[in-house]
């Protein structure tokens, strides 16, 4: 059960790294949560740092391996935002949650001994974000603070629910809640349309008769406003014809 065991910290370097350290000292139950008021070295995808001041939800969870985990836990965060604030949040492929095109939360998945280490960061009671473009917080969007500790059980319940949800339901909800589907996206000087996602979470792009299937590991940089995508040059792209 998510949240049956919780390790709380005032400050850590990274909840992901702390969870790994705890695992080195012994077995932990599935659903164990590491949560901190502040991180000094929060982790994001592609090795990027994650700004994690006091006022957010910064946590890592030990979960069983699942399919499309980024989407599962992004959907859980979206449901929690809707239940808590009544706001319409969306997924920005592959692992962000956005409101009004600005990032409010992110998901990080790391595999460890056939388990998923799920990092979740949500900008909650943060009144001002000047140093990060295209970012927002729940307080900025709603104009008020919440008592985080009172709302955590609802977040844990949503995570538990989506961890067990069947793949078809997950993918249906992802398509319903995916931002920018149907939008144009440039790779170099070539324009593609974000057509869909496949059953493994890859992004399907089309340009005329060309069909490009983009895997997470192929991506070097994705513009926060979804205007252009940079692929790693040393990885072959799966280019097929319709």
C-alpha cells in the first residue's frame, strides 16, 4: 500500500538517492515513500537538476515494475490536482504535468532490482517562480496555499489506483489528457505532426508519407512549448512509410 511506510526529511540531496541508500540497508515494502520538504540536488530526466525549494511535494516511491510508468504516475498527479484544486492539468510528453502550458510537476522513473523508483515533484505552495521559464505552481494558478500533509493521503491513493490500472484504460486516459496531440513539431528544418502515442508510450510523428516513432531514449532536448525536438545523433530513428 502506497504510504504505509514513509520516511520524512527536512532536507535531502535527492529523494531518489535517499531511497536507493535505504534499499542498500535492507528490504523495503512496495509503496514505501521518501519525502522531503526540500531537495538540494533534485533529479530530472536527461540528467537535469530539479529545483526543489520548500513548499513543494518532493517524494520518491518504491513501486512494482509496470508498463508506461511515466504516464501512470502523471495521470495520478493529474487526478490529484483535479480533486484538490479543480484544475485541468495535462501530460506533456514524456513525463511532465502542465497547466496553461507551464510545467507544474514532473515524473522520474529509475529501474532498480526489478522495481520502479518513482520520483514525483509537484510545485505546490511556491508563490513566485522567476528563475525557470515555462514553470508554474499550484499557488500561482489558484492564489492560495494548501496544507500539504492533509492532501498527501489523496495523492497516495491516486498513485495506488493508477499503479494497478489496466493498460487499455491507461492509454485511453493518456490520449485524452495528452497536450499538443495534433500540433506541429520541428526536427531540424522538417515539420512533423504529433499524431499519437503507441502502446509503449512512444511518440508517433508524421510528415507526408513518413512516419517517425520517437522513443524516450532518442531525445536529446524537447522544447517546453513543444515547438521543436532535438534527437540524439548517434541513435538510429525508426523511420517507416505509411
